[in-house]
């Protein structure tokens, strides 16, 4: 399979996305949590380049293989803290809305809000949306894992 688009991205779009990343990472959310959020949304959406990039970025931050291999089954493992579990559940609920799921219920929101401040919640939701954006762009363009980053 080959990528459909071979041109460089629009610099205005790139600048806007970079600004979003700065805001998200300045929110005080542990970067390890953000890496797991990105990885889980990308797994759900089947975005190979984002899964690849997510694993690489998490490894650079010192993430263990046990945790990286277990993100897909986070509910069934002992490797994640309460706050990480809340963020992963929020990620899944916000990502799986196309599957006919109820989306982010009050129970899911409240569990995450018990672990994160309002600005952090905003950053996590923004990061989920940004990841979903990239997942959809990459799937449409047929971007290849390991080629972009």
C-alpha cells in the first residue's frame, strides 16, 4: 500500500497544530498519560502511523514495553494507575462515538474529573480530538507507519 499524498503539509495547518500541542503539553497533564491517550485512540482507529509514532514517543520518555503492549487491554492489566485508567476510559468514550456507543457519560467524565483539574480535562479532550484528527487524515491519505516521523 502506498501513501496517496506525497506533498508537504500546509505550513499554516502545521503551525496551528503545533500551537495545540504546546497548549496541551503545558496543561500539567503527565506526558506519559498523554502518550497513552494518543496510543489508545490510534489503536481504536487503526491508524498505523500514529500507533507507531505513539510507541516511539512513549519509549523515548522511558515507557516500559509491558505498559505499551498492554494499552490495548488496559482494563485487564495491573500496569495503569487510577488516573491513567480514567484518562484511557475518557479517550475510548470520546473516540468510539461512531460505534454507536453512548460517548462520554457523566460517570466517565466524573471519574476523570476526580483525577484531573478542569484545565487538564480540557487538554485531555483536546488531545483526544487532535489524535482523532490525525488518525482520520492519515487513514484517508494512507500514510505509512514509520515514514512520517
